């Protein structure tokens, strides 16, 4: 009987195996052993802080993060969470970081547009005033917003890591258009630009030039600042920005699974007992 | 809800209530005392699971609607705000989005069970048809719900599906304009989809009441397909089936929870976390997994109108199924040849689901090119979906009508009790007849 129940569950799982999409033309992302993967996963606080530094010093020049506020940095599960400050708006780190940014506001006396230092309640300011400006500054391409980017790509953090470290000399025979860069992990189709032998290589063109170089960001915890390290850390940071409640969710989930397992066990025992004398 | 009632009001209040509005009697007759065949297996627990799914979707959906903003400029951010800033919003939202998938897993298991044990046959034709109505409403509700986050797949999925109606001659264009509330999928479309997405679950709940009512008039079918003949064939619903359904629900919830807590986006498409942009079309537009078989049928036909008709026909054929199956025997247990065709039918449904997720030109067996026939590449997903589509319809329109007339069924038991009252399974001497009454 139990076996049948499991078979039903397996049927459901087999059914959901379907939507695994047709393999695109891009290379499968390399897998990284993330601290936040698995049912007991948690973000590595130090890694999130390093990742935030990479974001702030490299990515934020072009990429917005519209759905995030400074206060998010200090909330439970965030890079600067401190149990002493349950309200992240009180967190001194967060306050200091926010103060270093300038945001627009309206002067309530005069109605003029003014600049003022940000508070933890403010959103991360957008590097460009509007989409047209962002495109104009990046050769027509729009740098995607970071808020949900990690979960908006197949492969998630693995993809971000692979893309950031995937730049290299394009294969001989590939004519890379000016202002574009070849990356094997980018979704796309380069066959129109392929003059070499056989099939065109996997991957696509991306308007973002390679960003990470060794020691571009100095990590405060003396972690060696390699390209791979920077990419890993910023990918972890982006995964957190996409799913800031991941730790709460997984911790809740472990409790829920234990509860449901005990409940199912008790119900099964009750079932056997109640049906004991019924031939069926 | 009908027939004989064993309810005896015990207190003065119950007697007072029973003389005015016998709700306690209704609950007692349908949930406690209801005589249920004692041989129902775990495939029969999906009815209860589905009731729970509907309840979860309603409860979480009502909370989500308190925070969601049905406007093209705010919908995407409002969903993310629910997941980031609303207390346990991530739980409510992920339960709702994964709950839709769980709902469909359960409904497909429920439907396959009905097909296998002949639960659509007389006297349960209306019960089956009401179920089909629920399924149709579920599909409409799920489709509109998927549009609400206003991500890339939401938007372009809505464009593709609403454009299907444009394939209808003469009236098609007017219908799509009417559905959209304008000349493109836009704010008016999102608004009406939200309104209908909130309305339809209550329509489902209404039809569910009729479905359960019809069930309680005819009584449950059972794996033998033989009608209940005496009290020896049945047990009261409570505690026998409350505990069995309860156990199945707990196991189902374990699977549900595994998705919600540890892999909440596994069943969705990553592109739906990109805000909708009418000017950028995703590389591959795919519907949610539960629509993939129908999507494959749609794409199996080169002509758009025929594809649309065939896709709707795939659901319409379910409505006339009670009159397509000519056999007098309900359960496929006693129809070995038809049973074989049934299992092929299940495989065909899975194949259609697989084809719906792949590109039509993609090879079924990679690297194999020997299946070229004239200009048709038989080793392609589109051809696989054509074969599977043909089988899907053949099962209903040819296999069931013909097999019912030509197949000689195996001997059926005379009653539900008969096959299980073998000497080894018979009641031990002196066993309590009603364990529910013991401590």
C-alpha cells in the first residue's frame, strides 16, 4: 500500500521532469558547491559581504537593484545581519553604507529637487536616470536589474559564476561584432558569425565586457581576490538578493518536513489499526 | 445529501437545529456515516487531496490578493514585495504557485483513476462530466493566474494563448479584441484576468459541491467496478476513509512541502522572473508543465485553426466519454486487452507532455538521421507528437467503442466482498465488527 503511495509520488515527480527545456545553444554552467544549496543551506555571511563589495565597486556602476533597500543588507539572512539590531534600520553598518550613497529627494520647503545622503529605508539608487540613458551608456544594451536576476536565469548562481569567469579568446573562425564579447555560457546563436569548420561554437554574444580582474576588489577579510573568487562571491550575493528569505524558508521547511513525517507515520499506524479487522 | 439518513440528534439544540436547517444531518450523512466501498485503494484518495488543494489555493490566493497590485507597472514588483517584505509572504506565494502544480498532479491522477476503473460509466456519467467542467475551469484559472506576475512568460504566454482564438474564422479577431479589452495584451487584459482569476475558484467550488452531491447519490465506484450490493460491501466513511485519506494527504503534503521549501521555482520557468517586455520575445515560449500535452497537440497540426480545434477537441472528447465506451464492464481489471491499450494511452500522454516541452524540430534520438521519409523527419519531436496525438484520439474514438463490443471480459466477482472473502482473508473469529467504537 505504502509502495503504491510512493509510486504515485514518483509519478508526479516524473511528470514534472517534463519541462526541462530543450538544451539551448549555450554551454551548461559549471557547478559550484554553494553554502546555500541543499535543504540545510545557509548563506556564508562573509561571502555575502565580499559579494556586496564586488557589486558595489564593479557591478553597481551599470546594474540597478531596484527592489532592494539598504535595510535589506541588515535583515535576518542578509550580509550585515547583527542579532543586536533586530530592526535592520538601526544597524550601524547599514546606516554607514546608506550614508555613503546620495539619493534624490524633494525639499519640503521649496519643492526643489535636492540630493541627500541615503537612509536604510531608501532603495539602492539606480545608476541611470532611465532606460534610454542606460542603453545609451552601454552600446544599446540594457544592463539587467540585479533584484531577481539570479533566479531569472537557468542555472541560477552557477550561471552567474560561469558567465563572469567564462570570457576568453573567442574560437578561431568566429567574427565577433564590435562592441560585443563572446561568452560560451551566454544564451544566443553565433552561427551567422561562424566562418570556421563544422558547427558553430556554443554560446552567444554579450555586450558586457569582461569585468573582473585579479585584485580588482580588495577583500577586507584577506581572501585572495582572484577572478574566480570575485565571481563566486558576487554570484552568492545575487542569489541572496533574489531570495533574501532563503534561510528562513529552508529552516521552516526542515521543521515542516519533520512535522509532516511524524503526522504521516501516526496516520499510517492509525490506519493499520482501524482497518485491522476489515478484509479489503 | 440524499437517501436514507441514520442521523439521530442527541442534544436539544441539535433537535432544534435539525427541524429548521439540517446541516448537522447533512454533514453526518456525507462525511461520517456515508457508506463507502471497503476496497478503495490509494488511487481513490486523490478526491480528498483535491479538496485540500482547492482549499489551499483559495486561502493563499485570498491573502495574496490583499497585497497584489493588478497593474502592468506594479504587478511584478508587488509579487516580489510579497516575497520580501510581507511576513511569511514567501510561504503564501510559493504555496500558491506550487499549489497549482500540485492541484494538477492530483487532478491527473484522479482522472487516470476514473478512466482505469470506468468511473465515468452509468450511473456516474454526470459525476464524470461535472469533473470535466471542474478540470476546464481549473485550466482557465491556472492560465490566468500564471499571467498575473507579469513576467516574460506570463505576458508572452498570454499573447500566444489568447491569439489562439484569432484562428477562428470571421469571429476570431473580434473575440481576441474582446478578451484583451483592447488591441494588445495590456493593462486591461491583466485587470480582467485578475478579476476572473479571483472569480473562477469560487465557480470551481460550486461545481465541486455538485460533483460531491452527484457522488453521494450514486455512491463511489470501486476497483472491481461492481456496484455495492449490501452493507457487507461498505464501511462508514469515518473513521475508515478519513484516516486513509488523511494518511495519503500527509504523504502528498510531504511532496508539496519539498517543492515549496527546498525547490520553489523548479516547476516554473526562470524567464518569468524577468519583468514583462512586449518588445523582447523569450527564446522559447513554453506553458506550465500541466498544459504541455495540449500544447503538443496544438503544435502537431500544421494548420493553426485545426490545431486549435484539435486541442479543444482533446478536452471535449472527455465530455462524451461515457457514451464512447461501449463495454458493460467498468473496471479494466477485467478487460485485459483494453487495459493494455490504456497503459499505452498513459504513456502517450506523458510523451505528449515531453513533446510540448521540446522544440518541434528537435531530434527524439539525437544524432540519428535514418528516419527520413520523403520530406518528413520522423525522428523529430513534431512527428512524435503527431503519433501520440493520433493515439490519444484513437483511444477514445476507436479503441473504447470497438473493444467494448469485441472484447470478452474476464469474470467479474459477484460482489465487492466476494473476491476478498477468501479463507485466508476472512474475518478472524470473534473479531470486532466495528473497531471505530472501541477505545
